C-alpha cells in the first residue's frame, strides 16, 4: 500500500468517526449509506478531483464538479468537504441543528461551500449533472462531472430519463457512481423493487459500464482511471460500486436497519472503539 | 358581446391578432442574439412553443429533451452552474404539475436561474380538453419561495417580457398561451417585472387582470362606460411579486375591485389580490375565475363563455362589486 493510500485509509477512519458522532449528536440522520460511501468520497475528493476548496464558488469554472444525488448520506459528504478544507471541521457539530448550514439534506440556501444544488428528494442529481456537464462543454472546459446515486434511487423514473438524455447528447465528460449496496429502507433492493440486470440496463441505455469494489482504495483508484479512460469517447460512464451499508461498524454492516437510525450512547461508544484513528475529532 | 376569439378585425379597432407564444419565440431569438449564454431546452414541442427560430439560429445552444420533462428541469438547473441562462419550453401543464418536485428542489430551493416558459395555459388551449388545460399552475408556482410568476396578455408584451425574464436573475415561471389575440401593447410599451400596466383610468371600480382576459376586460370596460360606469383597469402581468402599490392606489380611488383571470380562483391572481387587500385595505372584491372545476373540450370562445370568463361575466362582477361598495357606504 502506498503512503498516500495509507493516509487516505486514516482519513476514511476519521470520516467514519465523524459520521457516527454527527448522527449521534443530532439524534437523527443516515449512517448506513454514509459509512458505505466513505471510501469513495475520500478517494474522490482527496485524490481524484481537480478542485480549489479555498476559492470555492457556485460556478466552479475550470474545476471538476461532484453532485450527490442520494442526499440523505449528507453526513459523509459534510465530513469529507470539511476535512478537504471547504469549511471548518468544527461546524460538523451543527449537523441538523437549528440555524446550521449543515441541513439534514444538502442545500444551497445557507451557502455552505461545496454544495451546488439541493438533493434529498431522490432521482434528480443525474439530470442536474447532465446540465452541468453540458455547460462545461459549451464553455469549452475539459473537466469532469461526477455523481453518486443510491441503488434504491435507481427506482426513480427520472434517473432513466437522464440516462437516455446523457447518452443521446453524448455527455462523455460525465462519470456516475452507483452505491450498489443492495439495501433500501424497507429491506433489500431485490425484495422491495428488483433492479434486475443493472449492468445490462445501463449498457442498453447507451452507457459505458464498469464495476468495482467500493471499499478497496486500490480498486477505486483503478476504477477512476478506467472510467476516465473510457469517457471522452461519446458515451457517459457509470461505475457500479459494490459496497456494504454501514461499513466499518460491525453492528451496522450489511443491513438496511441502520439506513436512517441514530446510535445511542452505548452504540456510539462501541462504534468509536472500532474506529481508532491517529487523526483528530471535530 | 364579442370576445377576442370570435371577433373580426374590424371590431377589434383594426388591431391585428397574434399568439403570445409567437411573441415568446421572437423574444427568445432576440435574447439569444443578444446573449451567448442563453440556452433553450424543449420537450418535443419545439413548433408549438415557437422555438424553431432559436433552434435554427443557435443549434449548439438548443437542447432537445424529448418527452421527459422532469429531466429537462434538472438539466436546466445544472446548466445554470457556470453562468448559462436556460429557458425550458413545454405546455404549462407539463411545465408545472408534472415536474413540481423537480422545480421545488432543483430550481426554487436551489435558487437556480432557470426560466420555465409555459405555453398553452388555461382553457384557451381549447379542444385538447382538461388533461392539457391546466388551471392550477399559477397557484403551484407562486407558492414556491424564490419564484417569480409572469403571465402576459399579447404578442409584444410576451416578446418584451422575454427580454425582462432573461435580464432578471432568479427562477421565473413565464406563462403564455395558444390562441391569437389582439395586439394591445406596442413594441415599445415598457415591461417591468413587478410593475402593473395601467390600461385605463377610472373611478368606480378596479379590474385587476392579466393574460388573455386583459382583452375581455377592455371589452367589459367599454360596455360599462356606455352605462356610465368608469373602470380603472390594471394589467397585473406579474402575479409574484404582486404590485401592491399600484393595486392599493387604484382601490384607494375606486373602493371596490374585480379580479379576472384564466385560472382557478383557488391559487390565482384574485387570491393574491385579496391577500394584499385584506392586509392593507379591506375592499369588496368579486372574482372572475374558474370555480373549482376542470375544463373540457370546446373552442376557446365557447370555453371562456361556459366557464364564466367572458366580457359579460366581467361586467356582471363589476356591477356586483359596486353594489357591495354602495351597500357598505349606505349602512
């Protein structure tokens, strides 16, 4: 494991600590999907995107952009944004509290740096990313637009409207990731509303499809490289990323039951015991 | 009494008729020529929205969205990131009810500079019937924080409003229609968002109206004038923000008001007028609007008559409002 990958690994542990502490502090929020997407978001923000957190503005000209379509996993996004320098990590303590910029679901109204559109009502982020990616093309910018979606979110029809649109308009500066954990609020995706042949669905919609392990930083590194290599050739790219909901906290792992439940004091202590880090808490 | 649809040009004071949607198409072409960051999107109704001229002039800046309106609204929201000004085009029904949550989250709450351009509003869509005749769109849009709501009355006002909409920073719902209506305003008639246009000055009753009912209100005012009743007529093309000052100034002189609109009474212009007056200057009001019903197939003229939006209905409403005022003054 390289030194940088090792540092990313420590960051992932710290972000996971942030997630469980934020959700515990608010007595509400969504730890399961947040823990499951931690490795992806740390890798994306610390190792992949060309960004300038200190000079953030809404337009993001000349930068790569990211859209979180499954906005309920805001804890992981807020933690990663703050630790990447978009805002002070101390602000994580305000998550879901009155007068906070860290709304339950991401929003622009409070002006939190790093967020360019509200999300929470599912299925809308891919359309927004299509527009942002087309704007980059119209401006002649050679930059990437990334998105993340839940697998349950793919049950929303608008996702497939956007999938058609992206392929039809050859939006090949768009790279989407699916948090393929197989879980949603009411149970497994297979039981609630089976997505069937997900790879085949995206392929038949005209996308280039990749798969990767969403917890192995080396595998994620390879997936990003492969995605960018496949993009730019007339097709948008989707990466189906195998993850475990609740990853890193044993009693939250692999179950939909921790989709939107906060840990109590004892559970928090147990979780933090499993997430020892050389970094520092907010 | 003759309404604007069935009247021949002689009875329209020689005014020619054009559709408001064509005013939008011309205005869109002009703002496209003036600003290279204007982009148009359409959901498979390019001809109906009169967006062909823009499409032909700026093929790179025209995005066909197909029959997928929810995605179109989201794409428009995304295009604003980086400074593009997107204009979406489809029928009013598919511009609002079908995509309410997309507008709410990705546009209004996210404060995106999207221009939602909606043709074929109201009953005057005609024969297609109630599935397409949306009469609730103004209500849905005016309830959204950050949203500006505009409904224009003729070709030139719609063309001029398109320029104003492009220059305004923030989300706008821009409502216009299908039928050809008399050209009441001139090419150089000022259009200012949030500032009502005074059509006539009078002292007995105020009519506050917009859209296609501006012409019907003019006809009603002429009839009333013949009976010795003087009408103060305001074209309230911007429903939100409402021009409270113009409204209060007018009713301060007339002491009664009629609102007239091609929309449900619930959620419409008249409701905004009533809210303003109740708070600032309680005033007798009568409503010319659709009364909690869906529309149906028919010609535009037949539908306006059947649903009580014709000139005769406006005349009756004015007399009723004046009667209430006189009763209050007598008591």
